[in-house]
C-alpha cells in the first residue's frame, strides 16, 4: 500500500513540474498580449466563423447533420463571414495610418493604437 502512495505522489509531482512552466504568469501574459495585439475584434470573428464553417463541413462528412441543415447553416455562416470581411475591408480603407509596432527611436515593441512609446516616450503619430 505504501508503494502505491509513493508512486502516486511521484506521478503527481512529475505532472506538476512538467506543466508548471507552461502555466506561469509570465508565459500566459506574453501569450495573451501577443494575441490581443495581433488581431482586431473583426479579424478574430472572421477566424472563428471560418472555423465554424470547417466544423459544419466535417459534421456533414461524418453524417452528423443532413444535407438540408448543412446547406442552411453553411449559407448563414458564409453570409456572416462576408459581412465581417466587408467590415474589415472598410476599416482598412477608412482607418488613419496606425502607429508602428516598434518605436522608431528605441525599437521597443509598442501596442497598436499607442500614441507614445512606453519605454522612451517618443511620439508615434
């Protein structure tokens, strides 16, 4: 019985020390900041809609949904995707020139929409 408890504790410790580096605050914060800076809300919505279309196509192929439901759902998703893509295109044509992603003076990374560098204070507009 003691051997089982010791093996169980070793197993728990191994899993903990294996997953701990991936769950540290520094890694999670860097991942979240990278995703927030990289895509706008409409771009994330477009990505999500395209994934939903792929899922519906997969469900049809394996027989979860019938042909009629597939065409209806895919048509709705395609229309919504088209609207989002048109919105993204209109934002690109009407949006003023955005701030650079790196400071021209100190080369520090700056978030989109920043007016000043958070590292050296240089104006980015």
